[in-house]
């Protein structure tokens, strides 16, 4: 990590001696993926429950918190730049901030280096110690109040949420549209009912144990990283502040990852894969619905591994699966839309597809980061699979789930990727005709096993391949969107368009929040005005490369 701006030196502050009188005002900046956003919401909930006041303005905050991402170089640089920006609020601009806390993945990777290079940082909080935010902020944990809801909903303006450097729209001018692979020591045993052991999860999956023995989770070369892997896992009882639009929320159903992908350091950052019990997720869903949420998106590094670490059902002798979770959530009254993100290709079972197909409120949508289509590249990635195998999986999914929407992401320029490998990827994309697609330029990450691979592809070649693949997908997407014209669909209206005040925007069920296209609304139909967070019937009247235009019917 190398900060790009000079910062003035300041003596290291002992956070326990730094007292902020009265009710501290706390400002948050959340970077990275939706999983990181949920971590921010949990930390905000803990602070709120302990008496802290949240503010959307950095210049008004007594305490500033930056929840960082360090997945690839652009994300690390974004995190460092944001920390330095918050330093200015603490010292250079005469702001009122007395304390700066850095949390998240960057802490796991550069715990000591952050404090050494940016001495204005008063405390660091890793991914596995979210409840330590209270001590870092100088707040005390309040006595439990079981009768109170653990959830509160604030305007999304209450948190400064930057567009992720690694989670952008699938457009040719973007750097990518999907996490490549979704994609701290434990604080105390009495964590806020959030440890994996407290949630009822088993210690790990057999695959995780085997890969740990082979060195998959090693952090010995990381300066300042704790030896113990993160084990934190929040529950339905954990306080949480929702910062997404009122009708929508994410639920993290699992944490960590056991896969051996050579391009990825998520396992070292987040620890072994661990699932939340179904009853905890059901309880959280009902609490969210009681707060007005109607759309739930289930997230995790790999949601299709869900349940493999949980105890077996004594009656059936089987462990719960993602299909069981969908079957438990879909019938809940008030849950209008339900989807899950980040499926591993070889974990897409017939039973899972059948569960998607049978529930009207479950999105007919699969997000499967395939990463590549060349068997040679996939082997070096330690992903496995072939283009033919992936096409078989896609055909099976489309046969079982009518009108299925498919999303994937690819990495171009992985070490050793030849022109023939890339041409094989192009041929696969033409054949598969995917609905949504994002492309990553390979990022050489120290700590990932691919870092030590030879035959690195030149950056100019990588960028040329990325542009060529996205141009191909743009043509496919334009054709796909054109097929929508004339359809009547249900739209969740979000509010005025981000691009122009002349239009409003919303999403259809087969559009995931933030990463897919939009439904742009230019005709309110019988309504004088629309209400954000409300579902309307609409007709598609025109299409563009990624978005469609609609008129409201009722």
C-alpha cells in the first residue's frame, strides 16, 4: 500500500484516552461490494444502539469511519484516497473530527502499515471484529433490549457510499461489472451474538479444512495480519442500520470462502466459509419486512455453498441447502421479490433450479461468475470447467427455469492467456448469449497464487481484449433489450433517474440492484406522481444497449 499524497505527521493517539463529550456524531464511508455494505450497516447499527448519532456530512462528524475494500489495485487505491480525504476533515480543513477509524478488508491486509503510513488513523477494525467498532469509537455496549427491533432504516443519504472500484455496470467504458469471485482476529468470545459458534454454524466445511492444511488461508507474509482468521458472523439479533432504498435490502447468508481460485485473496481476507442458520435468516427477513422492505437480495462469497457447514437435520440426515433457504423464505408474507447472487457453476443443482422455477417471487435469475471459458486458463485459475461444460449447465438451467436471466463475469489477461484462449472466450460468449456480462482486466495481486505465475500478459493487450469482449457483449445486450419492447412487466420504482431529471428509473425483477440495467420511465400513465419503493405495472416502449424505456400502466 502506498498513499499517493503527503500527509502531515501526527502523534499516534491512544483511542481509550481520547474522550468525546456528549453524543458523538459519526460519519461513515462504505466502499466496495454489497457484502461490505452489510458490514457497514452492522457497524452503524452497533454505534446507533450505543448512543452514537449518525451524520451524512463528514464536516459535521466527531468520528469518521471508512469501511475499505482491497480486492484489487483500483479498490486499494480508492480506499487509500478516501482515507486521506477523511484525514483532511480531521486536520487540514479545520473540521470537528477527533477520531478516524479504518475498517474492512484493507485492515486485514495492511493492519500495521495503515497506522504507520497514516498516523492520523486512530483505530483499525478488521472484517472479523465488527463489534470492536464500539471500543474504537469510545462507546460502551448497551444492555440488550429484546423487545426492540434490531433494525432501523435511514435515508441512503445518511451514509457516504462510493461507487465501487470493482463493482460497476456492464458497459464498455467501465472497468468491470462484477466481483471476480464472490468475492482481524476474533475480537472476544462474547462478540455481539455474532460469532459463528453463537449462530449455530459448524466450524468449517471439509474442503476448507483441507485447503487450510495446504496453505490456502496463510497470511504469514502479510505485515501485521493476525494469525487467526476472521470468524465473525452477524445474526438476526445484531443491530443494523439499513442504508439501501427503503423497499430493498441485502441479507448476508454466509461469510468467507474456501475455493482455491489463484487470482483471489478473499479467503485470506474473510476466512473460511461459514453459513448462517436458516431460522436466523428467516427471522431477519421477517424483521426487514416489518420495516417496509419488499425486495431481499441474498449475498455471500458463494451462496451456492450455503448449508454445507451446518449440522445435519436429524429427521432427514441431510444438511440444509440454498434450495431449502429459498423454500423457507419465498412463502413469507410481504416478501415481494427474492434473489440470490454469486453462484458457483458446479453448485447449480437440479433441486436449486427447481426451487427458483416454482416460486413466483423468486427471480428467474442466475449470477454465475464463470471467469473464463478456456479450459487451459480455468485450470491455471484453479476453477476447473470447460466451455462445453458451461454451455451444458446453461442449457439445463434454461430448460428448467423458463425465461431465465443469466449474468456472468470474466477475467481477461490472466497469466498465460493466449490469443487462442481469448478467441475461445469470444466464441463462448457468442454461443451462450448471456443477458448481463461484466469483464475484469486481470489485476496482479500480491498474496494471490497467480502473482507468482509466469507469462504475464501486457497491460495494453489486456485492455484491448477487454474492450473487444465488451463490444461483443454490447451487441448481444442490444439484441436482448430489443426483445423486451412491447412486454408488460412489474417495475420497482426507485426515483428520479441518476442521469437526467426528465426521467424516473426503476428495475424489473431480473435486474439486480446496482449491477444491471435500468427501466427508465418517461410516462407516469394514470398517476400524477410516482412513489419510490412502490411496484407498478409498466409496458416497455423502447430499448437501448443496456436500459429500456417504459410507460406506467397502473
